């Protein structure tokens, strides 16, 4: 049974690696979205997926209308990821809904993520390049996350946050 799971995971990674390396022509975006839907994702219309996007595994993923996933975005969906309408996600951003737990000293670390928390990104959000969105975070409607930020806590609607960890900068 374990060998079958390994083969399925590698096959998924192989297909995704080829398919998601294609440029953002409409036809290729159609096939990328079709693949994600087959994997269990619920997707809106007008989604743009740049080359290099990596989504594992597609199940527990909901993306609204007119969402832009820039080059090299990584999304883990084990804990669930919901992305609203008109969301811009910058280059090399990571949206993580799974994590490892830290075991007591002397015990081995788990091999795969074993802590799962939903990430929610509401409508009209702009996430800059190179951001990390940690598990369990809610980013409110109209918020802006400055490039290079690590978001570890919820972000209020219509606010701008930035830094490591991300903190409130100002209201929009």
C-alpha cells in the first residue's frame, strides 16, 4: 500500500511539474485549472496561473474569480485554503495550511505535515512578492501584505501589514 501511495505522489508531482511549467496562455491555464478540478479544487473564472506555481494537492482548495497566482507561488492545501475574488498573489509567495509539530527532545520529527489549519484570504487582497502565509491565518477583505512579509496572525480588513513577523502599518 505504501508503494502505491509513493507512486501516486510521484506521478502527481510529475504531471504538475510539466503542466504548471507551461506559460500563462489561456489554453494552458484551462488545462491547469482542469487538472486542479480533477484533484478536487473548486475554482472560479478568470484565474491566471503563471509558470512555476506548485499546488499540493488541490483538494481543500477554493479559489474565487479573477485571481492571479504569480510565478513560483506555492500553496499547500492539506488544512484547506480559501482565496476570494480579485486577489493578487505575488511572485514566490508561499501559502501554507500544513506544518510539522515540534516533538519533545529525543523523539523523531514527523516525516510529513501533521498540523493542519485553514488559510482564508478574503476578496480584494494584494499579497506582495516573497511572502509567507502561515497555517490558520485569515487575511481580511481589502488588505495589503507588503513584499517579504511573514504573516503569522490574522490581518484586519483594509489594513496594510508588513515585516517579519508582519505587523500593522496603516489603514488603507
